[in-house]
C-alpha cells in the first residue's frame, strides 16, 4: 500500500524553535525510516539548524537516541541544542 506511512512528532527545544520558527514539526515517513533520515530532512528544510548540527542532542520518547534508530509509528523525537561551553 502506498499509504503505509508512519507519523512522528518532533518537539523542538526553545533554542531550536528560535532557529526554525516552529515548536512542533510532524513528519510522515516510510516504514523503517531511521532517525538520521528524519534529521537530514530537517537540515535540508532548516539550514540554520544544520549549521548547529555538532551541538544537536536527540531523544526518542524521552531516551537518548542515535541516528541509526529505526522510527516507529507515534514516536516523539525531541531535538535540543547543547549549550556551547
């Protein structure tokens, strides 16, 4: 079926919201999509965020996650920026 998409919600921290202009983003992705693919989509749409990619912190459903994690229907991804210290 063509309509076999999974839906994920991306919640952005205040510092990320300042860069992209949104607090929450929603994406429809193909099954087996990885977190890295989602982040690549975000970087393509929001170049200001990609400039900060070294400081981006990612969580899925409240747990730290790396880019190889396969996303599931209803996952909540949190994107935050580490403070430069």
